[in-house]
């Protein structure tokens, strides 16, 4: 490259330098404003919820780093010990450390809840899209099916499905997921009906876009957002349902540590060792509240960056 060309490039860069600096300053200012808005949005409860959720994630990923005792093995002479420095949450009727069983039970309960939400989300999306997009008799049949699912209490329907599939944490998760399909399907159908009549969808169809292409490229991406926003709420409900099924004997099988099962075992020693019931119940409540709080925080952050 000649010296004249290099000089021209240098001058061009110098000419655009003020504009680039102005853009950088504007971006930095916008970032600081967004951070200030986030700071005003966050409350002490939000920080506590985030810390608690991080602890739950650590309990799932690296449980051995958080506990010192085997959750399945008891110790002689350590039955029904009250919370102490040795056993911070006490021990159960077999001398097993309650804290260790809670930590290892986190993966079981939350994994089952995640499976339940995934089943409900996928099933609801499929039924909602087929119902809203095809319409006609297909919409009528699916809508009546959803009405039937909504008319039956979710926990009762889950119990019926578990009895049909067999006991266990996975079957309980599938049962809870089937019970939550109706909620996802209703929202998905309403969003598909809204998007299907939009101008950009009609324009795509006029330009020769087929039904499948229109559905995949235009309707699905623009209708799935509100359905995704329902996931945190359903996840909290799934935790309660999974724990309830285990409490009633339809979920996890002993000696597997699971939160609802721990509550069920602790109720027999309510007077002698109330911590066996109260601590697992408190963990369930705090988990559901933390998940719900993070959902509200997510909504606030979207508003701050929008």
C-alpha cells in the first residue's frame, strides 16, 4: 500500500474517531443507567433468594463438598439427636444426618420437578399450537380435552397417573407434568390465535410461505414467549406436587432422600424430634418462595433493559 493510501486511511479514522468516542460514551452511560435501575429494582429479599438458589445449585452439582456424612448410613447411638455443631440439622430415627439427606435430596426433588415442567411445557406447546393453528374440529376436540384436564384437581390426577405407571420419582414427575399440560396449552393456544392473525403472518402467506414454514419461522417464535414465562411458576408448583406425592407414598421410595419423603418420615416423630418435620418443610417453602422471587426479579430486569 502506498504512503498516500495509508495517509487517507489514517485521516478517515481520525474523522470518525469523535463519533466512535461519542458512541462508546453513550453505551457506557446507558450501561450505568441500567445498573442503577437494577439496583433500585433489587430488594434484600432478591439477594437472599439468589443466594439460596445458588446453594441449591451447589447441592445438585457438588453435594460432597457440602456434607460430611453419608445420607444413607446411620450411626450407632446417634438416633434422634437434636441440631448441634456435630449434626447441624440433627439426626433421624436411624441416626442418619438430616442435613446430608436434605442436600442429597435436593437433586432428586428438583430434577423430578424439572422433568415435570419439561413434560408439561412440551406437551402444552404441541397441543396449543395444533389447536390454535389448525382450528375447526381439531381445536374443538383438543379444547374439550383441556377442559377435562382442568376440571380434575392436579394432585388427584397425578395420583391416578402414578398408580397407573407405578411408584417412583420419575413416574411421579411424569404424572405431575401431564397434569400441568393444560395450563401451558391454554396460554400457547391463545398466543397462536393472536399471532396467526397478525399482518406479518398474512404477508408471509401471500409471499408463498407454506403452512409448516409459517408455523416454524413466524408463529412459533412469536408465541412461545408467554409460555416460557410460565415455567418458573409451574416449577414452584411442581416442587410442591412432587413433594406431596412422596409424602403420600406415591413418589420416591425409601431410603432414597427426597424432601417430601423426609417430611413424611419426620411426621411420626413430631413430638420427640420436631426438627425432622419442620426443617424439610421449611426448605420446601423457602425453595418455592425463592423461585417465585427470582421470577419477579426477571420481570423487573426485563423492564429495566427494555
